[in-house]
């Protein structure tokens, strides 16, 4: 196939397909508005914190400067007082000696009025100097505060312009990424569908002999690989939808017992091939609630797939369904090697894999499962003892789900 033909095929993706994908949140859409609102609110809060920190810092500087000035003045006053006391002591000693040489009638003369007046003038001058210094300091502080007040809006305006330009570039990059991913996803799924159909045709045309049995086995293997590729593509699309805040969840009245039975039937053949039994246990014949059937089945399938991956031959996987405290609860319990205590939380992060040799996926299944459960208003967690198997459970709040059914738009917010 020539490159021109590849480009022609690429351009044949219809506008309707793009619009359909956009409605499911795969293409770039209105989620940017909500993300911008979150960013603006976060920026506003950070600016308020910065203003408070700057004001507090300025107040601390002022208080520190006042304390320094007060200590300097106290030290200066102490020095002046000590100097005057020393001067008075020297003067008194000189007077005593002079009195000894004078006649008794001329002794004990009061201090010269000129000295007292000179000291008074010096005190007044010192007070004037201090008042002038205080006025200068106050004026400098007001000038600094006014300069800072004028500078902050200019700096913020520059920051806003830079942020706006970065947003434009980011919007373009996200739009290109999402559009490209949507087109590639669409084309890959078409190709995978063709592979599966061709494998099915091969299976039907396989002769009833040893060669035909080999052909049938290889066709089944192709179908398994194609299904795995389809799941990986679906996981990537889900991650993009989650990042865009557009993960599609449409709660509707349903029965979790049916979901459990469907999941058991789906994995019965692959579990039997590995010598693993898949059993179910429900607290009642019906576990009614409001949830997205396909999405919850996807969560359950992810949990069972992980258990199959790590449970040894001869092991057992138990799917439990229960209802407690107004919640629907599902658990998948296996007899595998268990999960290390330090990984009980991290396994729900994206691209996280527990086993060192776990190369069977991208590490997105549990992350997507957590996002789906949280989109329903529930929670998911893991419990395990190393060497004693593991249990992953999730709950779906029935009241929240029922409210979502009454207001479908809430699931798309």
C-alpha cells in the first residue's frame, strides 16, 4: 500500500464519527472550560495566600525595624544618662575640692543655670531629631508600600498574559492529541474487527482433520490477541476520557446478580483452561440498584482478569455480592500470592503493575476501575496477606445512584 493511499484512507474518517466520539468525550470538548475555572479558582486562592504572606512579611519587617530603632534609642538614652551621671560626679568632686579652698560663706553654690539650660536645649534637639527620623522612616515605608502596590498588578498582568498564551498552546496540543487518538482508535478498531472476522471465516472453513484442528487453534489465538488489543485500545480511550473529565457513566436500574453471572460466564472458559475455578456467591437472589451495567461489568472483568493472571493452577476465584448499609458491595477474592502491604493503595494508580514479570497489560485496569467506581459515588480498595490471596472490593451507594438516574445530566458533569 502506497503512502498516498494511506493518506487517502486516513482522510475518509467521517465527520459523523468525529462528532460521535466527541459526544463520548474522546475528542477535545467543553471540558476545557471547567478545567480553566478550576485553574482560575486555584490561581485566585494562591494569589490571596501570596497577598496575605506579603502583608504578613511586611508587617514583620516593620515590627522588626521598630524593635531595632527602640533598642537603639534605649541604648542611646542609657549612654547619654550615664555620660551625664559621670559628668555630674566629676563636677561634684571638683566642687568639693573648690569648697575646701573657699571661705565657708562661699561654699555649696547651686549648679550654674547655664548648664541646666544647655542640657534642656540638648534634650529638645534630640527629641526633634528623633521626630524627624520617625517621619522620614514613615514616609519611606509608605513609599515602599505604594511601590509594591503598583508593582503587583503589573506583575500579575504579565503573568496572566503568559498564562493565556500557554493555555492557547496547550489547547491546541490537546485538541490535536485527542483528534489524532480518536482517528487512530477508530481505524484500529476497524482493522481489528476485520482481523476477527477473517479469523472466524478461517475457523468455519477449517477441514475436519489434524491440519484443520491446527488452523482452528491458530484462529482462536488470533481472536484472543485481537480481543486483547481491543481492550488495550479501550483502556487508552478511557484514560483520555478520564483526563478530560468526560468518562461516560449512565446509571440505570439493574440487578448486580445478573452482572456477576455474566462475568462468571465470560471468564469460565479461560479460567477452566488454566485449571482455576470461578465461583459466585450472592447474599440474595436480587441485588437491585442503579448503576451503569457495562461499566460495572468492565470493573468486574478487570478484577477477575487480574486474579486469573496471578492465581496458580488449581486455585479458586470467588465473586461475592452483598448489600450493606444502603450500599451494594462486590468483592473478587482469589487464592493467589497476595499483594504486598506497600502496594495496596498504589495498585489503583495508572501504569502500576504489582508483579515484576507482569507484562500482560499497561497497568491501567485498576486505575480505570477506580475512576468508574468513584464516578458512581462509590469507593474501591484492596485487602491482602502475602501468600494468602487477595480481595478487591468496591461499593456503589444506592441513594447516590438512584439520584443519578433521576437526573441523568449529573453523570456527565
